C-alpha cells in the first residue's frame, strides 16, 4: 500500500519544498507531522519541488504504507500548510515519477499602486503591457523546446527539453494570470517564462528574441525571472490507474 | 479643497481602523504617513470603522487640504496597507457623512479540511449548509429593519434601524460569499448576519427565529457572530457631486 497527499501551502515563510538542514521547509514540516501520526519516520516524494516563496494550491506527495488521517496531520501542522486529502494509492505509487503533467499559474497585477491584501500572492507590475505580444509569446511556447535559457541549473549536462501543452494568459478578478502545463518543468522555468514574456510585452525585447531562446540558447542569453511570490503550483495530473487506490493492472 | 483616499488593507495585524493609544491601527499608520508627506498633521474621516482582523478592498477616507501623491504615501506605509487612489474632492467632502452606502463581502469555505493560503481571509466552516435556507435568510434581510440583536453596542440608546438593499449568497472560486449593501451598518452587524444565517443553514435555528430577530429583538436574543477574518469592506458609494473633484453645486 502507498499513500497520496494533496497539499496546499503558503510559500512565503518556507525555504521551498525540499528539506535543507537548518531551514524551514514544507517537506520537513510534513514529514515531522507524518512521523508522529504514523509512529515512525516516513519519507515523502513530491511532484513539484517548489522554490522559496512559491505557493501550492494542489501539490501532490506520496509515501509508503497506509494513508493517515488528513485531520490528524492538520492538527499537527502550522497554519501555512494544509493537507487537503490523504488517500490510498496503488503499491509503489510515486508522486514524482508517475505524474503526467504539472500545471502552474502565475499572477500579475497591473496598473495599480500596489496591493496590501495580496502582497505575497501576486506580482505588482508597473510597466506597460502589450497584451497581444503576451498572447503571441504564449502561443509560441506550445510544443517541445529546449528550455536551457529558462533554467537555473546546477547540473549543466541534464536535458532541458520539455513539452508544453497549455500556455495561456487569462484575465480574472482584475489580475492577469499565466497558466502553463507541461510534462515537467526545469528549475525556475515558469518564473523565467513569465519574466521574459513581460519583458517582451513592455517592449524591452522583441518577440523574435524571445522565440529564438526556445531553441536551446544558453542560460546567459536569458533575461530576468519573475519574483517567486506570484507563482502557484496549481495541479498535478496522474493516470487513472495511479489514482484509484487499487492495485495497478 | 478636500481629498479622498481609496485604501486597501489586510486587517490581520491591525487592531481595526480607529486609532487607539498603544495599539497598531490603520488610521494611525495612514495619518503618520500623511503627516510626513503633507508636512503637518491631518485627521482622517473614514467611511467604515472596521474592527480588528477585518479587511478592506475599497475603504474610503477623507482629509482637508490638497490630495497628496498615493505613491509617496505608499513609500512610507507598511506593506499591509496600500493607498490605491488619492484624489481631489469637493470642499467639505466627508467620507463618512457623504457615503450613500457601504458594501461588505464575507467569505466562507465549506467542506475542506482547511486552507493554508487563505487562512486569514476566509472562514473555514465544517458544518452542513442548507443553501436554500441561506438564500431564504438573505432574501428576508432586504428592506428596513431594527438590527439591535445583530449589534455589539456600547451605546444602547442609539438607533439600530438600517436599510439593506443587497443581500445575496454567491458561489465563487469554490467559496461561498455573502454580499450585503446598506446605508450603513451597526457595529458587528455583518459578522452577526453571517453567523446567524450559518446557524440557520446548519439547522441550529429555524428561519422563523432568525426573521423574528429583525423586528428589534434585544442583543441577548442573538447568536454568535462569524469571525472577523472572513470579512471585507468591499466598496463605498457616494453621490456623483461628491466625487468629481469640483466644487459641489
């Protein structure tokens, strides 16, 4: 038996997902609560290793053994992380390896002095934005590309090829949202996609410069990533057989 | 010349709007910034004196003299309060007296373990909710009533009669929102309206009991107000003549 957790967190006060000695991380808080409830250490595998300041609406993590009660975990967790569901998964379910896709949303607020209520949740952007250029950039992202220029990587020999099948700017509640779905993402990829697109939309780059980056240009050809606090891991998708809690096959 | 400020704030770390010795309040933070920018003390008059923990999307305050720059004020303000607009208003404009109506929204989240990202912004409500009963309660609120049973008041001889012209439960983004507009509100009135309606919707009160309270029942007949952190002052409306920045009349 394996177990699957659906997790929401406010990334503001965390040094990201992954456990790091001496730093407060989401993984560490969850594993500490899990160890109490399950009466023994359990290691979590996660679908998306979010960086410091990045939030999650629907992060997914897995562990071996029986699922424990979400309510019991929440009673032990600090208030900036919440377990929304804790369910049985097929033996060997792995939240990272089994994921078919990850969906992120990045929220931008335009033309306002600044926000108080959403200050850790949206990017305040004061530059002009040509919406047509944003839409053209987003359309060019669909398909398989080499995202080295969009990657903060300490491992230069790994592949940066990823396939994007949703890439869309949407207006909602007075905010501009960038929704993007891919098989997986390289490190800092979504924030780079947003930052570079915004630079095109304010006229600092041409759309041709942006598009050329998608053919495996080096990191040094890239621009500035958008700040972490506008980014949310929205959803992770799995095949039905990995989700029904019964033995696969 | 008078000036009008449109203000957003996160009420979490404030002891409400109104200045109180030794406590951190929105009024105190704003008046401190205003005094620096305008080089002299200025007193603010506010449309809605929100309590501790209550938020504002569109609070309005007024002061005498010329408007100062919103950007200058924001540079001096802490990040949980933001001036969205600072504009000229007709001589003598008074944000409290001239307001035609106030609109509040209260946000409730149902049937989820709990929320991390919106923990200071919505009420987590785990009881059953009969939506038809909520809608029936809301419909009964329209019109003029005596809200003494909905009022936390230290002044028993003032009138609690108010006129509600919008009262509506709406589902949005997985949340249940109660929108209410009235000429003005008594103290703790919106939170009491929400708390009592939720008690009807979970079957603790009958709708007849709720409706009887609207005829001026004493405070002791009332129930429990909903928590402050789900409440937002959404909007304040003024007559056109008080808003155009030219002399009235």
